[in-house]
C-alpha cells in the first residue's frame, strides 16, 4: 500500500505506524539526508523480532526509536493512533520534536552532526534579516563593554584582576573581576576539563571586541532558542563563524570546513566570558571566595555573579590518535545578573546590525564600538522621539576609544572614515556635522579639545531600525517547545522495549562504530532510567507514594515538574531526581510532603 493511500482516520498497526511517523516527520529534517535514509530503512523494513513483538527491536537506531516513543509513549500513551493524529502532533510540536531528537542525532551520527549547530535556522534568519535583537539597557551595555577592555583590568587587593564599571557620566556602577577557577560543572571528562582550562589560561588576552560579539550572540540565542530544563542552550562555534562570514577551508576547489584555529579563537573567548564575575549596584562591594562553593549556591550571590555558566561540551576526537581535536560546542546560559535584561521586567530589546559581527576586531575596532553604541541610542531615542538630537564629537570619540598614538588630524580622518563606512554599509542612513567645520582652526594648538570635540554630529538610523525599534519586542523561546513533553521524555527510559543488558550491548556497539567514524563527541543525552513503569492504575483506593504515582497524577493534572515541586514545597531538581529514581538516600520529610500532596490531589 502506498502511503498516500492510507486513510487518515485508520487506526494504524505497528508496521503502518512506523511508516506514518517517518513520512509525517521527514519534512522537518530535509537538510539531513543521511538521517532520512536510515530512518526510511528502519520505517519500511520489518525484522523477524519486530513482526513477532509488534514493537521496535535492538536494530532500530536511537533517533528513530526516540521519535517512535514520543508518539506512542508520551503524546498518545496507550491510545490507538491514526495518520491524522500524527499530522496534528507534528504541526503542533515540530520545535519540541527537533529539541528532543537533537541529542540522539549527535550520538547516532557523530561525524556529520558535530559540525552542525542546532541553531542553524536562527542563524539563517539573522543572516536574512541582517540584524539580531539585543538588550538596549544601559547596565547591559556597560557589562558588555567591560569584556572589550583588557587594559582596564588591574590586580586588586585579592590578587585578582579587576576593573570598575563606570557609566558615560563617570558614575561608578559596579565592579568586574576575572576569576579563572576550575569549572563548576561535574558533567565533563578530565580531558575536556583540561582543554577548557587551557582556554581559560588566556582569559585576559581574550578580552576584545570579538568577545563582545559572542556576548551579544549567546544572549540573543538564549532568548530565541529552546532551553534545557536547567536553562542552558547549546552554542556552536559555527554560529559565530557564520555570522562573521569567515571563509571555510578548501581543497581541490571544494569547501571543507572552518579552520580549527578559528574555532579555537571563538571558544577561548566563550571561556573568557565564563571567567568574568560582576557586581552591580550602589552597595559596598564584598569579594567572596568561590573555591568551595557548590553549583546550587552560585545563585545565592548578591555581590558577585558569573556572567555566564558553562555546562556540557561537544568535543571532536581524532579517529587515528583518539586525541581531542577541539571543543566545537558548549552548553551555556547567562547568569541571573544578565537574564532580567533578556527575559524580565528590565527587558528592552532593539536592533543590533549584523555588520558589528563582520567588522574586524583588529582593524575595525572603532566601527564595532560605534555600531553598538548607536544601536543602543537609537532604541532610546526612538522611544523618546528624539532621533534628530545630535551627538557631541567628544562623546563619540570616547565611545570609539581611538589609540593614543594618533594625533588630532589622524583621529579626525579616522572618525569621519568610520562614519562614511557605516553609511556605505547601511548601518546608518546619513551623518553630517550640525555646523560647517572651520578649517582655519583645525591643526592649531588645542584644536581637538577646545573646538572640534565640542562640535555636534547628526547621525540618523535607517528606516528599518526605526520601524523595528518602534515595536514592543517580546521574545520567549519557551513558547516554541512544550516543557511537559520534554520532562516526560527525560523520565522515560528512551522507551526501549528490550532489556537493560540488550540496551548496554547496543550502546557498546554504537560506541565502537562512533570511534571508527573519525569524530566522536561527548555531549550525551539524558541518561536512561532503568525501571520507570509505563502502566498506571488510576483506580487505587489506597494512595501510596511512588515515582509512578507521582507521574500519573502530574499527567492527569497537566502539571510540570516545576509547578508540582512549587506546590509540594521542594526543589524541582529534588522532585526530578525522585521521579528518575536517582536519589541515593531517602528523605522522609520530602516523602511526607509528596504523599500529602498526592492525597490532596486524589480527593
């Protein structure tokens, strides 16, 4: 039977269900032919064991098995499924499906997937638009600016390099310190930690305008892409390299890949961002020793917080030597000192021109700095309707931060050349002095400070910038995914219908295949739990506490782990570990709270 001839309302048997799941989902992954080819084989071929059990066997790959489980064990648990039901689910949960399968793709197709970013669509959108969104709050701008000024970091009383955060009016706003301690995450191997610490060793030398680019890109991706339950996104070196329009290596007239050196330059700056700790506010700054602080205590800091937290890493290994080649991707998230400006009451988003990423951080530093500043000002001035208000030359000179080795004539030439270039690149619509320059005064003693720097410049934005800044931009990536589905899939044993020994044997086989493929990566998906049962009994009169009963009740009430934990009065991580049977010892108080909650809900 041709797929097109299967009636939409027909209740599908196992054979037709596999085919329908493949056919309805394949459009989501048209850019991955190597995946679709394998899926098609698995969908249309029935092994003897499958025919006997009417369920997936050990030959089915991780990704298609997870996709099958999503429909049969989560979306339509213990329900007859039709072709029409699959269509509706794919349409409703396409972003969730992509998130769920991302980790399985990485493990199943390492050679192809390590060079792919989960953010490809968002980067494509940004390249098509020629801009991204960024916070246009002044404090956010100041924190971004400090990552560009390595010369301002001096050794303080604590022995750490530190710098004051000063606004454009000269007011003290806070303090930043470099704290290149060991990684806070325990989810990486020793060789990965060694690689990361090597990147961190060059922290002070990695503070420049490219680091600010990554600050902007990571915070943007955090706003627009789905996050893990812990709030992490995956940032891939490709994301930055594509926005920078860097050329790939080529051989025999064919593009191969980005240079490893370019990836290294990206990742060492991400490492630098994770080494910067910031304190903002008017309170007395208190330096806290952090060597003995645990993960969950980081969020209790009121004085200093990391800018960015790092989670798991995706590392490429050489197939011949087995040695790590480099870090291709990392899990990353902005800390609570940044998130209010990205998703909260302080959120004020505006347009940031992509040219800021494409200007060279070596030869066009002033272009990058002025572009960021003007984008900030245009958001403010659009809201205040003061776009015609001029800028003082002295203000722009301070922003652009020209080298002290230039004389006045050279500075004026470079200043005007930068503005001309921004206009030619459509970063600005136009610029002009508010009055004609008196060339007779140019070049005379003190002419820069006493005359030219006091002249006003009118710089106008493009129509696109004004139009976008007039919008009340609200971005919430969580709308793209269904958190309850993600949590349920994390609780399920990847819905393997075979024994634990078969699962371990399969994992060993897949590992051997990966080791021979040339590039292996270490960013594993969720560890399977062993004994979570998938059959529930809602008719029990006597209520007893168990992970199964908790899951059953949460499902019936359509409640997430976070919401349930909040009602019970325990941490959501504690509840999550309990549901996955990962608690190493029993906590009677928590058990009592959960049982009391169950009894209340079962009334």
